[in-house]
């Protein structure tokens, strides 16, 4: 998993990158909020970020607010890194939209533990997104079968979305998980195989 770092202090930046890379994360490092925001505009942006609260220009809290206002980035997991330690300041950071925070200077094991929590949440979100996509696809197929289906009044063939006519069973197999076995109903058996009906009648007379 790739983690975005936005930290202007070189020492803290280096420590963050080292700790996360040793734990198996891929780190994308930026030095201020503007660079971090630019990185998050890319299609394949990281799904987790560690942002320093105090940065020149666009600070961490304002960056969090921008992220939460974006439909494409609203699921980004954000850990806010801050030297502020008062209860009011912590609540302010969380109210801005951060998922978690850690006080700087930080304990390396605590940092890694909090990032690992974020990773599990991100993985769960990704799993849910995939499941929702599968359900939407299934629902779309169901809706197709519930809609108006053009059928020939004579031969009972069905016209598909491309304008081609096909057998009813072929159409249903393409638009659902249904499978078909073939047999003859009594009426069709009489029409297409009259000899079978005669044999059946003769056997019935012999029994009597």
C-alpha cells in the first residue's frame, strides 16, 4: 500500500519514510500541503496520508478540509501529525475530517500501529467497494429482464439491444444465470410425434 507523506521538516520526513518503508509500505513524499494536494489529484493517488499540521502555505488541517470536500477523495484515510497537544486543538483537527492523529515528536511503534489500523480500514473499504460494484452489476442484469422485451408474435423469438432476433432461451441465458433442458409438452408431442401417441394408446388397450 502507498502512503502519502506531507512534512516540511526534513528530519521528521526522513524518519517517517524510513519507519514506513521498513514496515513494507511504499512512501510518496511531499514537502508541503500544495505538493500533497497536487499528488492527490492523480488518478492512482495513495489511499492513506500522514499530514503535518503546521506547513507553509496550505497547512494540514486546510488540506484535510479540501480532501473531505472532494467526492473522489472522501475515502482517503488521514493521520494528522501535530505538535499541538491540548484537547481543544486535537478536537479541532478531528473535526476538520482527520481519521486519527499522533503527537510529534512521535513514538515509532505508535506511529506504525496507527498506520496499520488505517491500512486495515482502507482494505475493508476497498473490499466493500468491490462488493457494491458486483451487486450493482447483478441489479443491472435483473433490471434488463424486468424491462419490456420485444417478442415476435409468430415464432416467439426475442429482439436484443442490437436489433438481432434470437431464441427466447438464448436471450435468457445471456441475461441471467438460467440454464435450460429441453423436452416436449403433451400437446407438442401429439403434433410432432403422433405415432408415439398411437403406441401409447395401443398399450393402454392391451392392459385393459
